[in-house]
C-alpha cells in the first residue's frame, strides 16, 4: 500500500534556494583555505619554497607535507580486509594529507594556504615555488603491469597491490574443457568522474575550551564520516561533531573523509579559528575520487543444448595512485556476488587483480561493481546467442533461475532472497512489444539507420553486514514526533518517505512526523549511511520497529488514562481503544498528556539487524544509430523491477530513473581520460567531459513487479543502484546489437558520435 504522492517535503526548500549545503555554513572569524596541487603525474619534490606565500598580505598559515607528517595525517586504510591469494594482504602505502617527497597524480595536494579570504589564499598558493624531478607515469593498467614499468610506490614492484579469487578454479577449468561451446568477452568499464552538483567543501572549527571539533561537510552518513575523520586526523571520534544538512549529490564519492578535511582540522587547531574550504569544479575533476575504471574478461561455457555450465571472470581493478577506503572492495565484493547473474550456472570462478596507476584514486561509485558484472554477464549471454544461433530470449529462458528455486544459493555461496525472473521476462517482452522489433528495425533500415534492441535480466546485492544494525530514535516533541536517523539523504526523499512509514503504523498524519537526519546533537545511535542501496529496508525497518515500540510503550499509559486494565486495551488506527467499548484516546492526545516530561514516556529506539537483499528485474531498450554521423539515440526504454515492498512509488521510480540516467551517461559519453604519455587529465572540464542531458531520454516505462524480501521485516530490497545495474547491461546489449548490424562485433563505451562513426567506418573498410 502506498499513500498518494503530493510532493516531497524537501522540494520547496531545495528549489526555492533555501537549502543549506556545505558552502552555506559560515562561522564568525572563519579563515579560508586553498590548495596547491600537483601539475605532474609522477615526480619527486626536489624543493618547496613557501616563503613568498607566507609573506603575502592576508595569509595566516601555509602547511606542507612536513606539517602533515608531524601531525600524522594519514588516510584511512582500504576496507578490503579479506586475505587474497596465498593469504596475501592488500598493499596499503601510507597517504598523507599533503604530499611527502613525491607526487603520484595530477591534482594531489602539495601545500595548503590559509588566509583571510578565499581569493587571497588562492593567489598566495600560486606564489609557492616547487622544483620537480619528473618520473615516468603509468596511467593505464596494462602499462602499469608491463615489464620494466615505473613503480607508483617503490615498495609495490610491478604495481600489483593485491590479488583475490573465489570459486572452484579446477572444477571450472574441467567444465570448460568438456564444453560444447565457449564464448568470451573483453570489456572496459571506463573511468568516470562523479561530478555531484555540489563540489567538495568543508568547514572545520576547533573549540579550545573543550578540545572538540565541529565539522561541516556533505556526507552520506555522519557516523562513517566521523570515523574516517578520526582515523585521518588522529582526533578521537567522540571529540568530532559532524554536521550535514543538504547534500547536492553523493553517488558513493561523498561517504568518507578526504585529505582536505584532515588538513582543515589541523589548520583550525593551529590558528584557533574556523577554516573553510570550497573546491572548484576543476578540483572536482582532478582530486575527487573517481569511479569504475575496470578491465573485465569473461568466459561462458555451454553444452550442446545451450545450457550454461560454468562462468569464469577476470577483473583488472584500477586503484589509482592510492587505495581509497572503498576502491578495492567495490571492485571485488559486488562482482563476486553477481558473477552468475540471474542464471543457473553450476560453477563459477573469479580473479581480481588490483593495480596502482598515476591517477586519482578510485572508490565506490553508484553501483560499485554491480553494473559492471551485470554488463559482462549479459554480454556473454548475447554473444552465446550469436555464436550458437539460439534466439537470445530463448537462451535466457532456458537458463534463468525459476521462481520456485528461491531462496537460491549460487555456486560461490551467495543466497538470493526472492525473484521471479521468468515472469518478469515475459512481462517485459509484452510491455516492450519485443515481437514487433523486427518491423521497427526494417523501418529504420529503410531510413538508413541501424536499430538495435537489448534485453537484460539482472540481480544485485543491496545492504550488508556493517554495521551490524541500524537504529533510529523516536522522540515526542510538542505536537508531533521526531525521528532521528544517521543516514543522510542526497536526493532520495528521506524527509518524505520515513515519516510516511511511521504514519502508516501509528495512524497519525505524516505531517505530524519530522525526520531529523545527521544531527550531531541528537541521540547516540548505531548506523551506517545511505550507501549500498540499504536505506529503505535498514532505516525503514528501524522506523517500523520504533513505531511498534511507541505503540507498546503507550499501552500502559492509555490503560491508565482510560481507567482500564492493560490487557483490555488495543491499538487501532491511531487510537488506544478499550475492547468492546467506544472508550478511546488518540495517540497524539495521549502524548500531549505527558508533554514536558523528560524523557517523554513514549520516546524509544527502533532498530533492525543488518541484512542483504537482492533487487532484480528485466529491462528492454532500443538504440538507433545514424551511421553517417555516428549519433546514437536511445529511442525506447522499458523496465520491470522487483525492489521488494514499495515505501513510496513515486520516489522509487525516481530512484530507478536517476540510476538509468547515470548508466546512460557512461554508455553515451562520460569518460575520464588521462593522457597516456604525460598523465595529464584531458577531460577536466565540461567542455570535454560529456554529461547526460534530458534530451537523451525517451519516456521511460517502468513497472513494479515486486516480491517482498524475506530477509527483513519491512520486506523492502533497495533501489538506489538498481537502475544503473540494469541500464548499463541493457544499453550495452542494445548498442552491441545495433553495431553488429554495421559489422562491428566489439565496441566499448562510450558511444560518442566520433567513436561510433570511426568503428563503423573501420568495419566497412574491412568488409
């Protein structure tokens, strides 16, 4: 059941300019920071002269690598704690907030200038004189692993910092040896720049009287931000209060602490003043953590009847110059969980190799490996159909996991909670008029166009086990209820949906319920953040639990108010009722009877244990290409999704649409490119880095066909990354189908007009 949608509560504030983003925070007496960044991809710092900057009028301080080393401002280690092949651990060279002796990518921090204004700080940073000794740079993983390649870190020879595998390698090899057919695919999932609407910014304020910090910055979850700030700065977490109200986009790259944050905390302490830094869009391109940058190889073994026997994958995972908290684990964990996709594949084996390059570090980015493995699996299925001559839909039907097989355990031990792939496939084919595609293709051909269709079946993990539970606090405040949560929104509509969840249980108007997220003065809670498509069922489940606790707490209070025995009182649609009578008291009236009592007797905590769910679905798309110009146009898009029990249909569809748009950006234009010889980023502005536009998309037809998840009480599965996971796969399939009509058997993203045109022209020359 869903309530009618009347608009998000957040909308008026955000579209009217009343939102409060990081750069909107200001404190009395604040100073401003700017950073000198490396313009070299790989070089030794021979000398660093900051005297002119320090002498510049208005400059308060200049911090260098020596200050960072003295204060031990070292980045948090990678979250990859699992042992790799032969028990190896991920090589995690220390990364200081300001460079030590060497720079390893363009954009790395060298020095920090703090001044009375942002302009003075920026001007003074340009006065710093640096003498470099240039070193060879490696920005491509193949170059980095080549014999004799320059080492990004001296203690990591060959630049391979970690290898990890899973599955039964020997059994998979035996299955491939006896297979009637083996198909292969080698794909790139190119480097992407997250580019949130809001550039990175922070404001750090040290309080000498209490030796505590107030820290203001965009965050997907203040607990993780506080934890990583504590690790980076060496300040105990209980002495850091993190503030975040509105977040202008996150996508995974706004989760933990960055070097600039730790440096700002140090500067505030040394100066005894708040220190504010707001990055530029160029700094977003150069120094934000990037996403994807995966080189993938997959092999699929089939028997003579087209039944899948085994799958084998190999990922080369670019880590950039340093391992970020989420880079290695996102290039491994979710691809592992999705290696068999939606199919009954009895055997699987995967190998992941992590490689250092002279580029900005890679981290989790919307989907964090989910879209990539989905894309690889679906490409293998399409190529198997082409090479075997079996219709691609029929091949999927033969191998999909049936609905009655759930919960389904994959060959590597991952347990899918629930899905109906065959049912969703048939509905998607009907909805999209798949049978009418041939006629549409003929019409396109008559106009000189190449029309391709794609069908992708996907499943992805959401949620996870860290932290072990999620909590919310429920507080009665005057005339209403306040929900305290640690998961900060970055566009998802939390302020609307979670009061709706509580409203449906408590039977009181949603307008009487307020969500207060990321409040540093709120109750102490355990929780993570808005990552991994976990918030709907983790926070939603905790809200549901909290509402039920409120009802239970009110029974004795209501019995006293109604002069009845507790066992004779029941809760019905917002009222406590004496069974068999018309005597009742509304929950809000009961709460008012105890107004001013601290703590309020109805206050409580709701919590839900961590769980993993598996959103899934079937998407269909068509792409038309003009071979004379190379322009690829997305003409039709349909999606059938199972995101578990819906909390708010409109917001759910908005999440899926946003995910589709993000995948389309990767398919049709986005590409973070470094010059292979110099290591300079050549797509560091919107003049060169293509972002998706509204006119790229046709009307999206999205249908919910959900099965409630048995993995959590609220039954939701998550949706934040489902659209990206589905769309990267289906758009890849549709694009590949269209390109094959022009004689191109392999094409990597992005499908920019010049790349498409050149590929088609090359195929014509060969033909």
